[in-house]
C-alpha cells in the first residue's frame, strides 16, 4: 500500500483489532460524504449516480433477486463446455470449489461493507470501498476499469447469446431464411434500449424476481432435452477424453476455470448492497443464501446432463448442440422454443443489471441531482446515453461473435480479480484477523491461488480468442465456439 510502509496482502493488526484508513481518504479524494449515523449522501453535494441509479430502498430479498440475476443466468448453458475442458472429476470438483469460494468471498465483502458502515462510512460503490480500505488512489481507477470491462463484456455476451438463441429457433422454423445473426442482434438491442430507461437499480426488483423464476424454467427444459438427446440413437458414441497434448490440456483447464469464474462472478456486490434500505448490516447474508440456493438447483443439472449427452463435442451454447446445423434436431421444437423464450426474457434482465454501474458512472456527470428524476434536464441525456451504450455493445456483439471466448476473457480479466482476490485482501485489511488465524491464512491462500489462476486463465482465454479469430469474418452469422 503506497505511502504506508505496509503491504496490502499482509496487514499489521493494530491494538483495536481493526485496520481502517482514516475517513478523509475516501471523503476527500472520492467525494464520499458520509458521517456516523448518516447513511445517505448529502443531497446538496450528492451526484446523480448516487441519488438516482443507486437509491437505497430495497429489502434483503430484493437484494437476493438482484444478486441471483447477476449470477444465475443463461451462462449456465456454457457449463457443459467448461466441463469439456477438464473432464468429469476435475470439472465437478472445480464447479463446487468455485461455488464455495465465491460464496465465502461475497460474505467477506459484505462484512467489510458492514464494518465500514458501522464506522460511519457507508459505501455504495465498489471503487470507493476498495479505495477506502486499501488507501490507494490507483485502486479506485483499477476497479472502475475492470468493472467497466465486466459491464460491457457481459452486456455484449448477453446480446450475442440472445441473438444466437433467436437464430437457432429461426433456422429451425425457416431453414432457408435470409435473416442473419446481426439482424437478431439489432432486434435484441432495440428491446434492451427501451428497458434500459428504467431509472434505478431498485426499479429492477420485480424484473429480477421474474428472472429468478425464469432460471428454474429453462434449466429444467434444457436438462430434460439433454437427457432425451443423450439417450437418442442419433448421437455418435460419447467421448469424454481430453486433449492428448499436456500443454493443450492445461490451457483448456484454465480456460474452463475462467469460464466458471465468469459464471459465478458478478463484480457488483457493493452496488447491489447499496440498494438496501439503511442500515444494511447483516441483510446481505440472507440475500446470499437465497441466491446460492438457486445456484445449487440450477447449475448442476445443465452442467451434468449437457456434458453427459455430448461429451467433448458439446458447444459453448448447449442449445446449439441440441439443434445442430447438420442432421435432425435432438429436441422437440416446442421444448427448445419455450426454453429460448425464457432465456431471452432473462437475458434482458441480466443486461439491465450489469449496465447499472455504467449508467451510474455516466449519470454521475451528465445528470443533475437537484432536478427531478424525470425532468427534461435528466430524461434527455439518460435516453441518449443509455441508448448509445446499448448500441455500442450490440455493434461489438455483431462484429465479434465469440460467446464462449468472451465469457472466458471476462472471467480471467474481470471476475477473478474483483470476486476472488479483492474481497479477501480487503477483509484482511479492514477486519485484520490475527496473522496465524485460519481465516487469515485461508484468505492469503485464496489470493495467491486465484491470482495465479487469473494470469494463466487470461493467457489461455486470449490464446483461444486469437485461434478462433481465423474461423470467422466480421459480422459473421455463425457464433464461433
């Protein structure tokens, strides 16, 4: 940590058992103007991002809905593809380990947020929390950069997957149709642009409840379709073997771990906790339990059934495996059609959730907190900027149709640092458990292991992206796997 003589990884506990930078670090540098007993920004100096986008009115179950939508989404359709890179045993062990580590890391981050709130500094942004706890200005900008990459990457991936699902259905109904992938991307982007005008994170609470229910629906349908396909005589003999090359096998395994990190990651837990009505202490644990109950019920079924049905030939979107380009469909059209409808509806909710930090950053400077939420002064820039953001993400999705690879890259560069490394580092800094305590040692171990995983996973993800680049042309109508 710059200027303190301490390393952020091995903090020196103080006599009180806590190591907290002085409030002036956050309040002076990052305009966090909270004091003990005050949980909201002073309206006279609050920016519109805090006043509008991150308004704090929700309950713990509302936060659970937001968190579930941020984690449990159609990216579960990539889980068979993740197992493909590791095989049965290592794949299921990795799936369970990542679930356990993320739950633990999110719990620690919530504890740090509660600790800061108890000391009169309630943080509603990840970047402000990290800067306050770690006491370094560069952390603020690092988190902004990584969060922005996550927001854009997940929005791009959501638009691309939604369009891909539409194209799968369209090609089945009209095999000789003239519509291309980018046509469906435009359709998805138009709908998303309208929904993006919902002003605040809190206003998405009922949409995200619907998202939670949708996740149950399509995971049951897809799992049933995979079981039916796996028992069909139309499939070739199942092959679960891994690459014969040790280097290829290793890189595929790290790519799969990056995908798992992306599937379990969210990178916006402080912003989700910010939607809770103050005081927020203790409420996030209930939200986490709700979320991970849904995770347990929705992640394992498609992962196991999809990999069992298709082995190492499974596609990055298992729906493509169920409806291959050549040969008969391996699932009833009505079943795939219903699953696609449910997936599309939830993808819109996911894109909305992951866009909130981007909208908050934009409106912090473009909107006027002193004017009404729906005043012309704020409505016009909101419509223009949010529509432009969605249009930019849609353009990138059309230009680079790499859904599976995008998930891996985002996981390695974004979710692993924010969701695996920073929470344990911040807990050791803010709460300062004894250095020889199991919690402290476990946190250091997680930090070291997942920093290494992030570096190797980033290399493997970029390598896969470069290799796939030779298989497509700009605005291709085929999603490269």
